[in-house]
């Protein structure tokens, strides 16, 4: 498998950050990190191995970046506003630095984002803000902003080819949160796929190593 590590000094985050690339051809898949992970976590926990056949055949090209959550929502010392500012700096890093980098290295223009795969997601940012709330928190919390999203923005989301919401019903999973998000999407006329697996499916790597190949095989069809 082709594998390259790149890094640069981020103007948005004011630090050096790495990104890893897997594969030689195909549409880009950007893996956003788990809570406090680094850019190689998906490799260490064999998620990359679970989709290696798609990568090796040039069906997808995968990228993984670092998390900065220890400098935002998982910090024990920062105040709520400072955490939100840092979170938005990460958003700017992804949009203004990571996506242009990917654009020049793949066969698909990432500005034409075709959708997302969410596995074991949490969609209410309030779970992390510890009672802090402001305008920026609202716009980073899907269960909040989707309810009032205007038609022009809704149409952009409706044009997504793929929105897949996956969750288990086992330990530390939040299937009701996924159902809530699905209900909002349905109410807004946004096509998507909701798939809740059983009570033996826990919030852990074996779950995600099963979910991602399943989506690629049965829903993405690449």
C-alpha cells in the first residue's frame, strides 16, 4: 500500500501538524480523528487494514489528520469560549489547509464533498461544553442548527450523495442520538441512511472495523 506522511506549519492552529495519505488513486476519504487521537490512530487500530482492498485497488484514497481536542473540549483548564475558539481554528485548518492539500493530490475535487459516514457519532455539542453556550457552539452542533437551517443551505446538504449514520446499541454507544439526527434529516427532506446495529455492538474499534467496510461495500458501491 502506498503511504506518505506530510506535515506543515498551520497558520490557523499555529503549530506543525501531520497528515497521512494511503493509496495511489481514487476519490478522497478524509478520516476525522476520534476524541484525542493522532493522525496514525486509524492505522494502529487496523481500521486502514479493514479497507485496504479498496485502497490497493485504487478505489479510494484515504487521508487522516491529527485531533486538537486536548487543546479544546477535552482541556481541564480552558474556559468555554477559549475551547470554542480553538475548535473553530481547527475547522479553518480543515477547510483552508487540509482540503486544498487533498485537492492537489486526488482525482476528485474535495470542494465537491459528496457526503459523510458517521460511526458512533455524538451530535449535540452540549455534551462537551459543560454549560457554556454561544453562537459558535450552536453552529457546531447538528442537533441545534439543523432545526432552523434555511432552504438555501438545506439544498446543499440535500445534494449530498451519501449521508450514512451508523451506531451500535451496546456499551457507550448513543443510538438514540443517531435516531434524533435521522429524524431531523427526514423532517428537512435530506436523504440519508440510518443503521443501528445490535446490543452486542459496542463503542470500540471492532465495531468501526466492521462498519466502514460494510458501508463501502453495500452503500457507497465503489
